[in-house]
C-alpha cells in the first residue's frame, strides 16, 4: 500500500512548512492527485487519518483535487482526454498516446486552525 508512504510525505511537507511559519495546528490540507497518478483515493484517505494522529494536522480535513488525465495522440496529433492508461484515443481509436496531464501529485496549500499564523 504505497498510499501510506504518500500520506507520510504529505504530512512531512505540511508539518515542516507549518513549523517554519509558527503554525501549531492545521485544519485543512489541499492536495492534487491526478487521475493517472495511480493512487487509490480511499486508501490515501484512510492512511491520512493514521499519519495525522498526534501531530499538527490531527483532525485536519484532506481536500483532494483530481486533475483529469490528458494525452497527446501521436496518431491523430490531437490533445485528448485519457481517463486511464491503456484507453484508446477517443477521436481516432489509436493507442499511441503520451500522457501530458493528470499525472501530478502535490501539496497545494494548507489552512492553519483559527488564529494560528498564515497558510503555506
């Protein structure tokens, strides 16, 4: 379950930035996990509850944005939606697709608990 290590990486980024900005408590963390990133969202949410215990983000909401998968079709030379790897081009039916979006995983920002410093 690599979602646990992803959650640990997220909390490390949040806690390091919170400490650097004098923030003791975090109420919300917003991340982007692309549709093609290969992350099981329910598993990530479950892992989040575990890695936040006893830290600055304990009880913090995890808000997940899901950028859509996008690819360049080498057969028809068009940018097309790609909901998952292995799907054909919706325009020409070709399988020569190069993902150009929806692969990202990043921490966007976090919200300090009321009255506790600035966001990162």
